């Protein structure tokens, strides 16, 4: 998963700051220098890094220092907020035409960026929202692309419109729109042809499509693994063709994350979704605040909740989310969430989002967490379960009851050392703190970071 090394570096920087009781101006300067280095190493655009560090610096020495936070926490808070800002602050939805009018979305991008795959992934998202998308195969240079779209469309249960490879993309787009009008589709997604580099042909082709049908949204697909190149491509694309938003693919395989961090600042256009894997379900809506908390290694409770909502009992998940928000999450819920987590499979991917299970591969998803770590996590989950099962129902609902003698009893019951019980109770308390903070939106009022 992206940002692994950036997260590690930032955490070290923050750890260092926290170890000092009081921060001098030099401490802050030094930390900023290191943050700058860490961002550059993550392949974030140089100018973006410069502006970022400047903003953090201005705020760190300005009026923002207050609120009962210690100076180290203050710096983390500011870095968090500036990261959110850098990535666009708000989540941007793809703008659809009002009522039953058809929205035409044109997908653009270089060859291999993941355009065709993403087109099918996106169609799946729209379908989930009750829309009826139609995919149009406008990539006529790569016969395999048409086939690929058809196969993926079928998997998603979405119709694919194709005229083979002997027609102009603009004409295919026009015919697809007519087809959509007859068939009651309310979204048409055009999968256009990419090239190895940005060239005149590609731009002309996109322009011709735009001249022939009304394109409401042009979405650029870029490959995170190409780092700064991806950002340069985005900039050029935007200048030449005009884009409305960006989808960053292959974030699962990119350990640096620079493209995701820079693209909004460089193009002014927001990231709409991120691709997190090759499966058609591996497309996630982009939330700047959640991404920032992932980067800072704070886990991602909200994404976890959403995953749970999509894949498990919706009612239960909602109740749990409510409890998290109200800070009423208890060990009973923790047990329940663990059993649901098992149902959701893929403990590796979930683990990375669960702050209570931190330190087991950090944010690694897919690539980051290997089998051994997963097995270890499963073992640690089984031990946690054993400990929670050794509690009385009352203790599970009210962890404050856990005095030393009760903890000793639980340790004996679960066959673990008392230190393990202590650790779990402490982790649980930390997790609750984090949930409370995330539930409140994290930025209003007094922010207390769980460090
Ligand atoms: P196109 O040429 O832009 O249409 O690219 P494709 O859709 O054919 O994708 C190129 C390759 O990237 C394929 O092997 C996809 O499976 C893969 N791919 C696309 N998106 C992602 C992603 O988010 N993560 C990973 N790991 N692979 C992806």
C-alpha cells in the first residue's frame, strides 16, 4: 500500500518530537526539514513540498499553538490538517446530470494506466447506487481492450456497447448515446484509447469525441506507480483536454504515494477514486481526511466501517458505527466486530485499517502484509478473543471495571500473561479514543491525538 515508508518516517519524526518535553524553534525547524525530506522521498512534487512545509511552519509558529495540546501533538495536528487540505479537503462525487438525463463520462489516460479496468469498476459503483450505466468501447486500436471491457462488463452485469474496431471513436460514442436513450441507460462511460505518451493524435481524438457528443465529465486515469510522471501527465492532460477529476490506480502497489499527494495541488482537480487492486471491487472513493490519517499511521476506522457496511450485516454495522461515534464501543462490540471480520475474509486488508491491531505490518495491504504476518494476526486475534471470553459480560460492557485482580483472573482464564491483558485493555482504550476523535470529525474543538 502506498505511503508505507512515508508513514514510518513521519511516525519517527513525531516520536522524536514527543520525546521532548518542550519544543524549541530549532526542534520544529529540524522536524520540518525531516518532513520535507520524507515527502520528497515519497516522490511528492518539489513545489508542492515547499508550499506544504511553508504552511505547516507558518501555522506552527503562529496563533495555532493552543488548545491544550502539547507542542509535539500540535505539529502532528497541523501536518494532518495540511495533508487533508493538500489532497483537496472534501470528497468529490462525480457530478451527474439531474433527473433522468443521461450523463456522459469520458475516461482518458495513457496505455496501461488502468483505464479499461477502472471503467468497469466505476460502472459497478454506479450500479450499486441504482444507476443503469452503459459502457462504450471506444478504444479501437487495441482489439483486446474491447474484449476486456466486454468480459469485465459482463462480470459487473453491465451492458457494453461495441461496434468493433472499424469505426471512429467519436461515431461509436454517438451511437452509444443513441443506444442508451433507447435502452433507458442514465450513464454512458466511454472507454477511450490510450497511447504510450501524450500525443497530438490522442488529444485530437478526445476533442473529436467532445465535439460529437456532450461529455459531462472527463475523468483521467493515472498510474500511481509512475509517481511524478503520472502527475506531469495529469497536468498536461488538463491543459490540453480539460479534465474534471482524476482516478489514481495501483495505489496498492505503490509504496511512495507521491502521485496521490501531488495531483490535486498540481492540476487543481480532485482525486475521485483510488484503485486498490486488480479485482473489480478494488475501487475506493477518495476521502482526503481518511487518506491523511492513513498516511499518519492512525489507521482508518471509517473505511473499515464502510467495508463492514458493504459486506456484512448492514444493521449491525450501523449500530456499531453509531456506538463508535458515541464512544460507547465496548468489548462485546469488539468481539462482534472480530467475528464479522472473519466473515469478511482477507484479514490482511482489514488489519491494516484497525488501529487496535497496529504494528502488524502497519498500513501494508496486499503487498505489505505477508502470510506470516496474517497468520500472526489471526493468532493474536484468537488470543484477544480468549481474553474477552474470560471476562464477565459486565466487564465486557464496562472495561472500567477491570482492576488488577480481575485482570489476573482473565489472564488465568485465557492462559496468557497478565501483561498481555494489560496491553489489550490499553490498546482498546486507545482505539476508543481514536474512534471518538474520528467520530467528531476530528478537527473541531479540542483535538486529542492518540499518541
Ligand atoms: P488501460 O490500458 O489503461 O486500459 O489499462 P488496463 O485497464 O488494461 O490495466 C492495465 C493493468 O493494470 C491490468 O493488468 C490491470 O489489472 C491493472 N490494474 C488496473 N488498476 C489496478 C489497480 O488499482 N491495482 C492493481 N494492482 N492493478 C491494476
